[in-house]
C-alpha cells in the first residue's frame, strides 16, 4: 500500500470515479457532495485540501484506489492546524467516515494512521465529529491512531434518528399510537383523497427549479418569522445546495418534492437516497397554515413513497427534535473524537482542550498555540 496526498483542486477532480465507487451510494460521502463542498467552502490561505488516498499497486501498474480520508487542513492562530472532514460546518454532513474497499479495510485504516502520525507533521489536531457509533472503519482508524501514541478522546455527540421501515404502509401505521394513526388517516382523506392537494415530485431540471424556489421561500419565511436568519441566508450554503441538488438529480439520488394545497405552495421536502435509505435534509412549510398540518402531510407522502419503493430506512439525520420519536424513529448514537499527535506542544494543548467537559467547550478553548 502507498499513500498519495491530494492537495490541489485539479487532483481532486480526477478522483471522481474512484471516489464514488468507494462511497457505495452514500450521498454525503460521495465525491459529488464533498468535492462540491470544497468548491464552495474551501478558503484559499486558510484551508487546504488534505485528502489521503490509499493505493494498492498489486493489481496494475497505475495502482488501484482502495481507500481515502476525505479531509482538509485549516490553519488557525488559536488552535494550530486542524484536520477536519470535508463537509464540516454549517452543511452538517452526517455519517462521515473514511472510505475503503471491503477487502482492504484494516490496511486502509492502518495506512492512514501511519501516514498522519509518522510521515507528516502539518496537523496539530484532528476533529472527527458526529461519527456513527457503529462505524467499524472509524473505530479502527481511531484505534490505530491511539496505538501510535496519539492523544485520543471521545465523547457522545448528538443523536441520529432512523425509522426502520416495514414492508407496507399499513404495518407502519400500525406501529404508531392510535391517535397518531387516526390523524394521519384523516390527513390523507381530507387533503389527498379529497383532491385538494397536489404533490409534485422532482424528476427533471425544470421541476427542480420550481421545487428549489418553493423550498427556499417556505423555509426562509418560517425561520425569519421566528426571528432567525434561515440557513439559506448564507450564500455559501445556498450555492452549495443549489449545485449539489443538480448533481444528486443526475445520479438518481435526489428526492425533492413540494405540495400545493388549495392551489398554493404548502410544504416542500429536500431528501436524497442511498440504495437502502432515504435521508431527510431540509424542509419548508407554510407558517400561515400551520393548523392544516403541512409537516404531517409531507411526512405522510414521503414516508409512504419510501416504503412502497422498498427502502429499508428513513433517516432524519442529526438532532433530537421531539417529532422524530413521535414518528417511531429510533435514536442511533454518534460520537465526537479529538486526536492530538505525539508531539510535546500538541499533546500539552490537547490536555488543556480535553479538560473541558463538553464538545462545545473543546471548540471554544482559547489556548494560544505555538507549533512544536
């Protein structure tokens, strides 16, 4: 195994096919999602690509990409050089991991750990936040880093909530409380069977353009009505998702839709899918008609469709909002890891940071950093 460190945008572009093969259909691990994130969030001078490619030379002269760590390096005055996964920050990329060919998992984890601990001293801190508790690849990587005398600390993070979908819609309804089941059936009868609502599912670029406008308008009106700016007020966030939705549409993974009720936009949903899971990412609802339950209707239609199309899971992603358990989603633990290399000043800094009791404290520690 050998390592190739990707540090330029041109090198990143060349990885598309091999990267997507390793991502195995997981949208937020794909080249489409993470390379697009870098295009919009990479800040020259402050951030540089740090994508570690693991290459197996056994099969052919050019070598085969069998694993990668999709990271970037951020230079900060207070905390030194921090390694983070691409997709970090306001985009809230969930289910991040290292990517690997199934036949090479152990070698990929050990090769990445060996490279960052012995071959390169550019980083002073590695942040791996919101990592799935059952992620074997990340568990191996963290173990390999610790075995090489890195200072490692893990803490419980926000929870991810997932519905394990049954085979039929009726089975799903039966899993709900009697009152909730009754409300969903009434919602369907009054809004769908009555013909008062029209559900538009995006299948082409023209429909995407319409859905995008509805989503942004409804979402922003709802958030500003609560005295918040709304996530689409960020130009980077807006432009990233405007581009990535087109990419997901092209790969067949976008599941965007909007509902008109009595002829006016009522709700919009921005979802995407892997081979077995639908992920809910963003929504918008008409706050002037909350008494008509736009969110309930949107959930009803999207969940019913996912079941009928044979998906196994409906993933609400990160966050402990009460409505998720109400729909019979189950919590899936996630962890945050901070890793500091075995260098004197970095370890000293790490001990100071880890003295904090929460991840929020970690990220706000004001220890002035001097490179070792």
